[in-house]
C-alpha cells in the first residue's frame, strides 16, 4: 500500500475547505471506516475494484467510476484483495458543496459509473501544494469541484 497525500494549510472558510487529497495505490489491506464523517469524500477509480457501504447499500466501484460519500454519513470502503484500487481522491467540507449536491439532485447518489473526470481530479490534486496561496487554491478547486459535480449529475441521468 502506497499513498501520495497532500494536506493544504487549514483555513476557516465555511464555504469550501480542503482537508486532504491524493492518490492511493491500494492493496488487499486497504480499509477506511469513518463513522459520521465530518467531510465529503470524492474518489475516482483509475483501476481496480472495491466495495463501498453507504446507508445500507453495498456498491462496487471500478475503473472509470466516481464514488461520493456525504458529510454526516458513515464512510466505509475497502479495496478488492485480488484487483485492488488505484484511485485519486479529495476530502472537502463546506456549505458550497452541500448546496451544489442538493441543487444538482445528487445528494442521495453515491456511485457514478463511467464518469469521465480524471483530468479534473488531477487538476484538483495538482493545485494543492502547487505553490499558490491557500485562498487561490480554494477558489480554483471550488470551480473544479463544481465541474466534477456537473459531470456526476450528467452520469446519474438515465
């Protein structure tokens, strides 16, 4: 198991705050359990597969999928032992995200199949620790997250 994790300086921005982001090269031991999480978790699966348990539903994200775990929910997810995930992700908080997921009608959806947003996730992670001041990082990444949520909403349409 190897991870590249970036943690920006903390701010008191109630609209949009970045906790952590990075890339995970999982193995069969990868397991995360965050009861009543205080953050939103967005993850894009680059390769492999695994399991997410959310609100009593068991989901199986795989290559090309995005999964989203909402703040306030229990976050439980783990990688498949035989075909473990490689994924890029970010953990964020703030009322902007709460509003966007409600307005786009995806607050109760956790899995978005074949959601073509890898480049946006890469841009988000690149901005963190990229030499910009934290306010600029937050502003640019808030726009990126809005674009990701728009794409997720498109992926959720039948």
